[in-house]
C-alpha cells in the first residue's frame, strides 16, 4: 500500500491539477512531497523500530497513514492536499522500516532471500499496479478516491496485523532519537528537489538553481558532521561504509528513480499527448506491473546462482534498453513495450539491491539497515520525479494545453526524459559493476564486518 501510493496519484495528476488549479511545479510536489517526508524520516523510523519494537511501530504507522489518507482525499485546495501527502509520508516513514525489519528478523538464510524477493515483487508490482488502480478510480468515482481507498484497506490491515503478527518483547531502551539528524537530511534533500524542479522553467545554470544546490550540499555535510559527533547518531556511517550496503543503497536509489521516470513520462505521454482517458492509460500500464513482478520473482530465484553483480548490471541494462525504445520509435505500442521492458529491469534491480544490502545484517541492526535502504528508495523517487519533470517540462506543458498527437505538440521533451533515464541506467550499471561485491562477497558470502 505504501509503495502503491507513490504511483497511484500519477494517473490522477492532470485531473488534480485541473480541479485544484495547480501548476507543474506543484503537481510534482504532490508526488515528491510524499516521498521526501517518507525518505527523510525513514532513518528515524528505523531507529525507532529498534528502540520501541517493530510490531508496535507497524500498528502506529498504519493508523496514522489511514488518517492522513482521509485528509488528502477530502482536500479542496493545494495546501490541504500537500499537507495530507506529507502526513502520509511521515506515517509511511514509521511503518515501512518496521515492516521490513520484521521480514529480516523473522527469516534467515535462503528463506530470507526468498522473503525479500516476495517483498520486492510486491513493492515493484504495487508501484505499477498503482497506475492501473489510479486509472480505475480517477475514471470512476474521481481522483479523491486514490487516497480514500486507503481508509477501509488500512482498517482491515490493522485488525489482521493485530491478530496475525506475533507479539514481541519490548526492547531494552538504548540511546535516543536523533531528530536534528533527520531534519538535516530531509532539508538537504528537499532543497535539492526544489532546485531540480525549479530548473525546468528557470534553467539549470541560473544563480538561484546553483545556489540551492550549494545549500543542499552544505546541509548534507552538516548531516554527516552530526552523525560523526552525535552520541546516538541517526545513521551509523560505518554501516553505510560496508561494501554490500553501499552497493545496495546506490542500486535502490537508481532503480527507484528510473521507475518513477517511467511512470511520470508514460502517464503524461499516453493521457495527454496521445489523448487516452485515465482508465485506458491505467490498463496500458498493466504489462508493466506483470513485467516488474516477473523480473523481481526471477531475480529472487537466480541471485544465489548468478550473483548480485551480474544481476545488477543486467537489470540496469535491460531498463536502459526499455527506455530507449520510445525514443527510437514513436507511438503507443512503442511506449508500452519500452516501459514494460524497463519495468522488468527495475524489478530485477530491486531484488538485487535489497538482498545485497540486507543479506548479512545482524538482527540488532535490522531496523537501521532497513531504514537506510528504504530512505534511498524514497529519495530516489523524489529525485527521479523532480529530474524527469524538469527534463520533459516542454512536452508536459504543451500536452497540458490539450494538443494531442495530431495537434502539433512535440515529443522532444519526452525524448529528452527517456534519454536521460537510459543514460542514468547505463552509468549506474558501470558503477555497480565496480562496487557490487563478487560471488564470494555477496549477500550470502561475507561477514557483516567486511568493509569497502
């Protein structure tokens, strides 16, 4: 449900913008605001799971998520909608690392790899299915229901989890929460996203854009200094320095950014440029859902034999090939085929990222490590949406005027967006080829004390 809520709004963005009179920048924040709060507070949520117990945090986070979804669904203005989305992100930051921590601690060895494969398949498939569900709800009862649907589902989940999830012994108190660290990393990423979104209309080399990027770097440096000097830091930088964890977090960042790029570009291309209604647009994304889940399932089965490095490179190159298809050939068919191929590649990458980063984590580190992985996942979504919105700004703006395929609109912005995504995937493949541990140092191999 949390991952689905990243993309379920994508199909409804045009209707939301029209009803609430929101600009391209504000519409981008409807997506990025959720993932920014989600990612920025995930480390805090992971630490809280270690301190207070994963089961307790799952229940609290889910209850808050239900209330925030109701606020977003009842929104009558941009500020109210953004407030609901940010509140959703805060609740998700509590819930997600606690849930993943339970998966890591309840399973071990090959069973853990299979469990992580199921987790990744549901997450990747949920992202793709979110677009289908968004089309059904937007074309039916209306866009508010992409949020309101979480209310009955969340209540049912609350009752089921209380009955099915085994009780946990309350952890012994140890340390405290690093709220300042969470504020610094959230402010740093928020400033970077603001710079990226603003660049779409004002240029990448303007004084303000560059200045915001510099401020973002300063805030990130402040976060690192805080983690090195705090008595109970939000993030143990020694954990992130472990080669498997570093490789996994880089891969999850890139894979999520690519996934969001695919959904953002595909939605606007199909719904506005080609003129399809929300329901048809959602149905056209069904192959993406199936391909994402198939890629994740396949990766979960063969990662033990092929190794993380090979699968990571293959997944990213498959994603790059898929994003190149709509650039080489125009039309709905090429778009659907391309994003489906890209979905399979990102599904592979998600499993490799989780298995590599979390495969050899000790139980007492599970909450923190899960928070790190999930943080990079959500920051990847925020950054991906911001980059692709600005890169394809010209085509999104033209499409928004109602010009269709026969109305003189240009696909130049869409082409730039897909080329950007393919370039990022290829560059990331080279990086993970270097930093991902080989077969003897993969998630099934080294001790957790191995360092880069």
